[in-house]
C-alpha cells in the first residue's frame, strides 16, 4: 500500500505581518504571497492579529487596492518545509 503524504508547510513567526506590509507597500500579491496566504489560512494556530491581517489583505484585494500579479516575489514569504 502506497501512502502519499504531503510535506508539512509551517509559517515562520512574523510571516503574516511581513506579507501584510509587503502587499500594502507594493500594492501587489505575488505567487509566493499567494502560497503564503494559503499556508496561513490552513494554519490552525493563528493569532487574532494574524487573522485580521489576512482579512485586511483579502479586503484590499476585493476593493482593488491590491492587485494579484503573476510574478515570483524577490522577498521570501517565510515558509519552511518540515517534511
């Protein structure tokens, strides 16, 4: 029996606030940022501040204040592979 296990992706502390600052200053959410947001949403132990930052990014996207771009970010989002 073959079991496919996906590697665990965990956020480095402060990654959500870094993403929020980067998206706010650049007005862009990159490919790396999107993966970071996905990992953050799947993270079970987010603080209230981190959840509020994610909500603010999503609100800015919805309002058109931040654009989704197909660029790879020069700045890493702060993900590490634990698997």
